[in-house]
């Protein structure tokens, strides 16, 4: 039925009488949400490309240098929501110099004329200045949602302009940015008649905000679902906020330690008791074990508990956990130690994701968790499929046991904090550990390796990790062969980050065919030379020019030698 | 850069090299101090890294038996977001800098003073500060005889309420147990020594 009419519709949108299939197609495609699926859809045929082009309202750009804003707006005229990622992930760890790039301003200028109805902007690792925020606030009258994750270049003054001028704001999400904190006055800039806020996250700003302004804001924003306060908010203030907004589904508490009177504690407990809609809880700075029990009633429906800023000890942690039977995601500090992780294993049968962060993120420190905590979790939490585990020791046997208990890992990131550390019981390399991961976990998409590793571990990865998309490597490998194995063996590899490994030009150039389908390659402090880079650039003209095409995303290759970065 | 170490064949030798302790020792392969050495043997560390680990390994050669785990600064490692790293560092500084303020009285002085014990790294600095604050001199400390050469002796009240002579216990123990200081004068001070 559709084929005859399809031929007519190739005339395009210029026809006043829109052929029926176009609208139907666009309507149907509207249900395809994932950006990857939308990309695939657009490759099917010209009609589908066209339908996708006109109906797409949200665009995701994983590498801001892969396409210019001009080309973007030309292809997609009706965008309302943009997600942009900028700097390479290693910039989070101070491995990328300042002024590297990824500035949002040039994008905003193009958007201002092409997308005047822009509603949402979500940025990760971009440079955003206060001037850009001001430009944003004045250029898009319908602007609703701003999320800044791990960005830098702006201050609280920029937030003040957003608060002042974005009359339709529903979301302000400021997460772990390099922000210049000039004070908490920005929060008081929301006008008195402003009440549309649904999501407010200022947890990572340190300055004290006017509690009065905050309380009034929370009171009049009846649709507020997410509130993540910063550590300047006290327990007593938290109680007052909760009683204004019992409908919250995500809460980030402020500081969780204050000398409360008996009466105040009772009120706090009562407030939490009325907040049974919470599915996410975070914050809890300086959590005092005295007051944790006040939380218990609010944990009954929790699926995500983020304790990564609360230095809990194993005992109080073990008492808290049984109150969270539905927990699926858990982030903790390693102050809970192996004993705390044993409690996770016994109290959280539905757990799917566990992240253990180090309280003391240095090489050669002490304390924290070991392989036995990891094994204990895996015994009780068979559904575990995502882990980020910072530890100071690990064994091949333990990792093998873990993946045997939990074969469905999609994201396996273990960081043995002392570089090149072998199996601490056998003193052998950790090759077999990651070998068992890739052999057992066939769904593995993301892997971060650590410890003492030879080329053997990379042979395993190349041979078995057929679904691997992201690989992070540091202080590992013995020769070029390691990197070659990965590039040759992992067909779905998209992001490869390498630092301090003995991989040189041979390895780099062996991936020429692979790079076509990858998003980014990062290599720093390896044995690549300038000549190797030049050779690579010569062989990969598309990557060099940054010319987008329908079929591939231009690759970003970043190679750092002695601190000099070449893009 | 030629230092590509092949671990496959050399592993066992390397392992013993990495160990802390006398050559020929079998066990204790899980001594943490192996780590900085391993870092030094690694392929191509950052220059900061090799500098750090060099000084660390020097220290280790000095006292092999009891070297504590040395903290090494490696740029961008472990891979924790700067925001998170900074929030814990500032936390440490906060708790470390919370200040231990204690009252200091001096026999004969009309009013008391307060000092922050956290500001000083050890007894010599503290005593010097007290000398300057109250314009007097403290004598030479010796374990057997206390302070000789002056009529003043620095004392403190500890957690148990006892008056102790400043200087007898290790510094860290002192600052955690000291509740107030008193600079005793004359015969009363002598009494402490004999006790």
C-alpha cells in the first residue's frame, strides 16, 4: 500500500498537500526514542531520512567536534532539546589542559537563530562561561531545562541570570562542575511569581543559600519532584523543606549532622515518614549515625541510594540497608569496608549496580575495601550488572568468583588504586581476572582494567569481548601487541582510553580500519611519536577534517605526549 | 623508550625484587610498599611520578623493615573526578583545621590566653610560642629531670583531670589529651618532678 504513495512523497515537504505516509511515518518514528535507533532509522532510505529529519526534536551529540552547529541546524530544523558532550573523559582527572576547547558559545549563537524555541540543553564536559549563560537566558524564551555535568568556566553569577530570566524553567541540574562559587545569592534570584520548577539540584555548590528563599521556592513550586540541596542546609532546615514537599521522588539532603533536640528529631522522623514516594536519596554529608534512623521510613521505596559523600562506617551502614529492600543502585564510600559490603550482599537481593568510591583517593593509602567485599556482594546480589570498584588489592580468583556469581555484567570497572599491582596472594599479573570477565560476561559493554597486566589480558579482551564498546586502560600491557589485539578483536569498540602504556606507533596505526567506526581514541604517556601521529592523520583524512557523513561519526583522536596535546 | 619490561619471563624475579624485606625472604608478598617500586619499574611514568617514586624508594632502602605505605602523587590517578577529590581534601582540611583551642594560664599573669594546638608541629614550636606569648623562658627538657634552667615549667591537664608535665608523651597523644595548659612557677613546679 505504502509503496505507490511513497514514490510521490519523495517530492519532499514543499508540497502543500502532504502525502499521507509522511505524516504517518513521522508519527510512528516519534515513538523511536533512542538516539542510536533514530540514527539507524535515518539510514534506511531517503523517505525515512526525511521523516526523521523533520520530526526529530531531540539530538544527542557525543563529541561536539564531530559536527558543526551549522550542519546540525541545517539537517534538523525542529530541535527542542540538545545533549552535547565535549572534552574527553580524562579531562575529569586533570589530564586535559585548560582552554582545550569544547566551548558552548558558538553553538548557542547558531541555536539562537535556528532554534528560538529551544527548551532543553544538557551539557557534559563543556566549557560554559557566565556570558554564555546570560546569552542563553535571553535568547530562548521557552527555555525549560538546563543540566550541566562536569562543565567548567562559569560561576554562580551565571546561575543567577538563569534564575532571573528563565521564566519557564522546570529543571536546573548542576552536577560536579568546576564552578566558581561566589556565594549563594543566585537562588534568591528566582522571581516571587516563579513556580514552574520540577527539578532543582545544587548539591555540589558549597556556598550557603538563603534558606528563606529556598523554603519559599519549594513551597510555591507545587510540581517539584527532585530537590538536591547542598551541605549548607541543616537537618532542621531539611525537615522544614520536606514538610513543604512530601511529594518529592528524589531527595538530596544537606548536612546530616546537627545537634538536634528530642523534639526536632521527632519532627525530622515524622517528615521522613511522610515522604514515602522517594525512590532516590543522596547527599548525607557528615552523616551522623545518631540521626540515620530518622531516614528509615523514607527508604521503603528507594531504588537508588547515593552515599558516596557520606563517610559511613560498616555498623551504621549495615543497620540502614535492611530498610531499603527494593534497592537497585547503590553508591558508597569505602569507609564501609568489607564488612559493610557483606551487609549489602545479605540485604539487597535486587541490586543491579554497585559503585564503591575511595574516601582517600591516593596511591598508597590504606583502608578501604578488598576482594572479599567484592565476592560477598556477588554472592548475595546475583542481578549485579554494573560495578565501579575502587580497591587497594584484588585477586584473580576473587574476580573469577564474582563473574561466576554475576555473569550478566554489562559494565565492569575495577580500579586497583596502586598502579601495576599484582594479585596480592599469588603475586601474578591480573590477566586471568579480566580474562574471566570477558569470557564469562558476554554482554559486557564497558570495561576498565587495572593492576599488573601483560599483553595476555588484551589477548583475552580481543578474543572474547565481542560486545565491548568502551575500554579504559592505564599502566598496563607489555608491547604494541596488547593494543593491536583489542583493535583487531573488538568489533563494537567505540571509545578507547589509554594512559601510561607501552603502546607505540605500530599499535596506533594498526587501528586504521577500526577508527572508522569509533567515537574517540585517547592515548597519553604512551610511546607514540609525532611521526606516528602525522602518519595517522595522513591515512585518515576524514578524521582530520572533521567532515561528517551519513555513515560515520568522525573520530576524535587525542594523543598526548609529554603534556602536549594534539587534537 | 626502551624500558618495556617483559613480565612474562621475568615475573618471578621481578616479584622478589618488588618485595620489601631481606633478600631470600619467601612470604610477605603482600606488603603494600611494593607498590611505589612497581610504579618505578613501569614503562613510562609521568616525570612527576618517577620523581616521587624515586624519593619513596630511597626512603625505603633506609628503613626496610618498617617503612609505612608511602603516598605517591600520580597525576589523574586514581581516576576520580576533580570535584569529588576536592570535596574530600577540603573535608580533611576542615577536620584537620578544626583547631584544638586550649586555655593557657600562667602563674602570676592577670588573665589567661588561648592557643590552637593544631598550629604547631611539635613541642619545640609550642614551647617557643608560649615563651613569646608570656615573655619568659622555659628550660631544657630532659626525661629524667623535666625542665632545667628556669623557674617555669609547662604543665597540662589531661583527659583524666591529672596535671602532667608537658613533653613526656608523643606529640599526637598530647594534643589529643590536653585540655588546658598551665605554666607553673617556682616550688609548685618542682613538686611535679618529684612525684
